């Protein structure tokens, strides 16, 4: 059984781990942080794997060298295999098994951290690592095996990923009370023009839809600060100098005495649904992912 893998030298766990490190960092130089001795070692180990499999695992036409398509395929297989072995060893030694959950920074603070008690009570043998990532990076991490569970918008989930749960939310306008803006309970889009705003930059789904509402109302927003996460927008609002748009569940984290929040006309169609997503193949290989999914479905 598997005689073709053991008939000659060149294949080892060390070499496969090296390939995974290069895949994760992008190149040998980045994986070794400029250490020339480790660069030589990594180059030799990958060359030995190339000789064993009979294919080029590095694209040597690029500078720096990066993995070829075959190199990426082998690193994915290796990561799955080594991850399963690592979990098995941890369980045999009665040690915690690592569970990586990817989510946005604000989502971690406002939704995931309050769930920690549930995770720790029902998954006592799991060591939970929360990674603050953008949605596209979470999806890539799930596909590549670097992330075990992703807390993302349902619309972002792509094949072959699966998902469960339903955490629906909308957006509200948050304004420091010290600004003394006289606003109705439901703010019109035209009123937004007079508010200095902190917004998430880029062309994410919410920002595109917001820009569409603003264009239809023929106004310009007074954008004073662009941020990369909802948590940063919340910090800007707390400074007392900016208004901003946040998911409605942020109300529990912002002091009502200092920060007012309002419904915005036209935001009814900006509702989102968050789900926990996973890679079915990783679920088969790593029992801790299956346990977490069963917990979330219960």
C-alpha cells in the first residue's frame, strides 16, 4: 500500500512543512525572513520534493521564485494532511486542538467575543484563535485551509464552502451627542450632507450601495476620515468628531449617553445576513470543525 511513495528518498514531513511555509508567505525569501542559511535549506528541500514528484514546484521565471500550480496543489494537500496529523497528536496527548475563526474586527468584538462562553463550555478541548480579516481573505483562507470557520456575509459564501446560522442586521447612523445635530428619529439621506463622517474606505458592498443612495439624492457626503474596519469607525465616532454608519448590533457597545443612533431612510435595503462558513473537506479531516458546526446548529 502506497509503495510508490516510499520506493525512493526525497519525501518527508519536514520537506512538506517547508513547502507549506513557502505557500503561506508567498516566496522562499519571505518565508525565511532573509536568513541565507534557511533560504539554502528551503531551496534544497523543495528541489528534493521536485525530484521525487518529477515536476517543478517553483516558478523560477518569477522574481522572487513563487510556487507553480503543481506547488500550490501539493501545498494544499500537505496542509490538509499535516493539519489532521497535528489534531490527532494533540488529542492523543490530551492537549487543546486549535480552531481558527476568521471575521471582521468589529464582528469579533461585538458578536464573537460574547459567544466565547458557549464555545468554551461546549468545546473544552479547543484552543480558539480569532483572526481579524477582510471578507475576501476569510473566503480564501477557508478554501486554502488556513481558516477553519469564517463569520461572513451569506452573499460572500462561494462553492465549495457550506454555511449555517442566520444573524441578520442592518445599518444605523451613529452621531456624538456633543455635535448637537437636530435630527428626526428617521434621518433622510439629504441630511447626511451636513455631518462630518468616518466611513469604511474602498468599494465594499455597503459603500457601493451607500454611494448609490447619495447619488440618487444628488448630494455629496462630507467624508473626513476613511477607515478599514467597523471597529475603527466606532473609535472615530467615540472621539466626538465624526458621525458614521455601523451595524445595529454596535448599539450595545457604544454609550447611549454620549452617542445617539438613528434609522436612515433608504437603509431598509442594506440589511445583511451573517453566517458561519466552512470547507466541507476540512470538516472531514478535522473533527474539531465538525464539533463546532454541530454546536452552532444546536
